[in-house]
């Protein structure tokens, strides 16, 4: 009900809502086969199936061209947000008591930044976030093929899913022999082809590459409204090849550092370190490369909500990033709907950027402490249940052997 109350908001009506209406209607009228030849769309193929299903719903209710269309447009993302809350509940409940699982679920379900993204703006970030969280959980549960398949679905929904690729590949390779790793890779590739064959069967590889390269190439700016490292120099600043390379080198170095720490400390800190590594990769992908949008920090919130009942030092991070994510989205949407750009030196943008940088440095320091053996990955439930007590005792037992 909380989310539904915001469904009437048009989001970015001038562009996003108009585009979604065109995409839903095209999918409803013609199906996926000729979708990309009938309309411009920079969204990857898996989204078109959602456009198709919910477009048919909007068509049957005669909502195209009316303000009520936003109610249908916002359904997919909000359904997947609820699905992510279920994943969070199931993961925490298996390890802690019911109250802790309910707390973690509520922290995500009622997070203003999460609600704003799907219910107010009407963006689709919740969909790929669900698949990435599920892929991560499946990898931790030693289900490599299913993890690879769900990760492929994430990539086919939003290309920024690539942020988690190093971690998923590492986990599957670390926990299983080379043969199962290669089988999982084949399962991911097969999933990609199954999804895109209805669109293009003559040359699916080129078809997919054109969509991703075309979408990414359309935003050759240092920061596309993201209050990240590049926002210190202003938003929508023209990108050069050198700046592009620097951004990806920084993220590559971060990913290498994360995997190195995980390799060294996996036996000591286990799945909690994996979750923190996922958070660092999501957050780092938002902070370091160029061409990043204001919403790309969104998946980090789901992992932070997962860690909230376990790790005391991540709770403050969750609070700060929830606030900065909300402000970044709301502030940008305000300017977009007024056909304005946020000017260089804007006080709100600069303040939020500095907070994000401070939190990012703090998170890196925590990871560095873990590498040096100063582990802080100790379960610290707000209220310890029976299963939590067992986990704490296990941590103490491990500490005695380090």
C-alpha cells in the first residue's frame, strides 16, 4: 500500500514515462520478434518480455495514452522489489531468528531510496538487483549452474550487472573444480541465447553487442547525474578516452583487490566477507567508472540490508548510503522534470558526493583491516536468537585457531 500510493507520480514524464509507454505498446502490438526494428530502445532483451506481458495488460485495460498507464508501468519493478525482500528474509531467517529476518526485510522493503526508485520514478533497477542477489545466494549455496543462469538474466536486464561478474566467477571457481566452472559458464551462455533467439536468430552475437555498445556509447560523459568521484569535476562533463580508461582501470584495480582479500580470508570470514565484497563491487562500480547514472548504487542497498543484522560496522554505511541514494535520485529527478541541469559546484551535489567518497574510503579501510587479519566479520545481532548464538560460538571457535 505504501508503494501503491506513489504510483500516480509520473516520474520523469518527458522522457522515461514516454519511452516506457512506447516500449510497452510496441511489445504488446508486435511481440518480441520485431520489437527492436519497430522502435528505438536501449534496454537489453530480457526487459522486452516484461514490456510484452505488462503491455498486454495495459492494452486490455485501454491505459495507453492515459495517466493511469504509470500504474501498470511500475508493477514489474515493484514485484521484483518484493521478491528481493523475500530473498533477504529467507537468507537471514536461515541464520538468525524470525525477528532479525523481519527487521532486515523491513529495512529494505520500506527503505525510502528503494521505494523512490520503483514506486515514484518507475525505474527497472529492482529487476536486475533481484537476479544478482539470487545469483549470489545460489553461489554461496553451492549451486553454480543456477547461479550462472540467474546472473546471465541479470546481465540481460541491465549491463551494469557486470559489476558482480568477478565475484560470481570467483565463487564458482573457488568452490568447485574447473569442470563445473566450465559447465556453469556454458549454462550462462545457453541462457543468453535462449533469451535472445526470439529476437534475432541469424546473428545473435552481433545483435546483442549492438544493443549494449549503442546504449553505453550514448552517454560519453564523466558522470551522468551520479554523485560519485567524477562529480567533483561537475556532472555531464565530456569524457575523453583517457578519462574512460582511468575509470575502468580504477574499477579493475578495486575488483582485483576485493578478490585478493577474498582469496586470502575466505576460510576465516566466509560468506559475510562474500557479502561485503559484493557490496564493495556494487559501490565501487557506482563511484569509479565514467558514464555512471544516479541509480547505479541501488543494488548495494540490498546487500547492505542482508548484512545489517550480522555486521555492526555496516549499519552506519547502510544509513548513509540510503540517504545519499535517495537524495541523488530525488534531486536529479527534480531537475529533469524542470528541464534543467545540475550546475558545477552545486552545494547539494558536492555535499552528497563528499559523503559518498567518505563512506567509500571507510569501506575500503574495513576491507584492508580484514586483509591484515584484523577481522571484524563477527556476527553481532541486534538481538541474538538461538541460531545466532550457534554462529557466534562458531566464530569464537574459529578465532581460537587463527
